C-alpha cells in the first residue's frame, strides 16, 4: 500500500471507523445504544490531531493530507472520500445514531475504492 494511503488509514480512517465497527458489533449483540455511543462517533471525526499536534476535525485533516496525495489517485475518488467525510460529520452532528453509524461505516468502502484505484 502506498505510504500516503497508509497514513490516511492510520491518521483518519481508523480513528473514525474502528469505533463505529465496535459499536455496530455491540448493537448487533443486543446491547442498547447510549448517548456515549454517538459521542464516540463524534470524537472519531471531530477529535483528531494534525501533524503539529493541533486539534482538528476529519475534514481539516483530510484537506491537509490531500495536499500531498499521490498524483495517480483520481481526483474523483478523493472528492468522493471528501463528500463521505462531509456526510459522516453531518450525520454525527444530527444526533441520529443509526444514520451516523451508517455514514461513518461507509467511509471504509470509500477508502477501499480509493485504494483500488491506486493498484498494487
């Protein structure tokens, strides 16, 4: 995997998606949702850190990362990922756990599509 994609996955994607995956598993097991669950999804998108240690959200972090994106990644794929971030950030801000969970989990598919365009 290209180092830029590894960084995107490490610095942004896993911070957002991994808590969402864990939450989806817990909800499937029958545990009821709590207000902390939605907060965990928010934290994964709004509680990030930039390279310099400053606080930022996923949109700002992706904009910074995008500046150094490999030329072979198609602009359309990067735009789809950015739009997915916007959707997820809006969903977690709207206080609807099902919508937020679905939007955050879709980021993984958008990343996989971006990775697939890069090739081996």
